[in-house]
């Protein structure tokens, strides 16, 4: 997952059938870094997740249900609560017959889903959001999420030394839970 302004660059061979490269945020899982550094308990956020591939992705964020408000930019007549959501595939360009992948993958309109979520103070700590297609998750389609108890305060997520038998990748320390005023952020 990347921020909306992180659009990358054309690939070195300038081959339009190959995806873009050199994004600011790699997008692959790094257990030492949360996806965003400022997700705060007590806040409401609105996100739009884009899919630039030609396959749908069953996406799941642990700890928090989401209220889906738009699919591919179209407002739903009645928003729906979900635990796992299907991020639609990219749409072939209008000039394409879509018999196969278009000649220029970067010309396809990305699929998108917009949702709102509330970071309940009981969810302070770290958890993941990931694709439920296991080979996608194994290839890095997973992100660490840290919910902070207050602005500038640590989430309490502690990583243990990798490779030590019996060690967990992350653990949660206890913190007093603080609420901040409700806000929407990351709005497109």
C-alpha cells in the first residue's frame, strides 16, 4: 500500500506492458515499520485503496471493521460494514477489447474501494492488514499497522530478535489509552 501521490516511475526499458517502479514507499512488508506513523486511537479515518493489477484482492485489516462508502469511485446508496473487503481489479482501457491484458498496463484505470474506519482505543498496538490470497500475502501484500494511544506516543509494539527460537515477531506492552478528537484523514 502506498500514498496516493506515490506514483513511481516508468520501468527502465520503457515497456508499457510492465508496471511502474521506484516508488517512494516500497510497498512490501517490513515488520519494523508501520504503514503510516500517525494512526491514533479515537480517530476516524477515510481511506481509498487502489488496485493496479488485473486480479481482485480480498483485503482484511485486523482489529477494525470498515464501512465501505464507494467502489470504483461510485458512492454506494447504503454504506456497508465489512471485516474483509474485495478490492476490485483494474479496468482495461476503453480502447482495449480486454481479450487479454492491455498492451499498456499503466493505462488501465485502477480498481478502488473507499472506506471509513474507527481506531477504537482498545486496538492500541500493532497488527496487520493483508490480502487473503495467501500467495499474495507471502509475496509481501501485507502491512504492519500501529495504532498509537495519542499523538507522538509509541504504540507499544516491540519486535523481538528474528531467528531466536520461541520468539514472537511482535508483542504489546500496556499503555494508558488516550482519545483524541475525531477526524477524517487520508481523504482523497
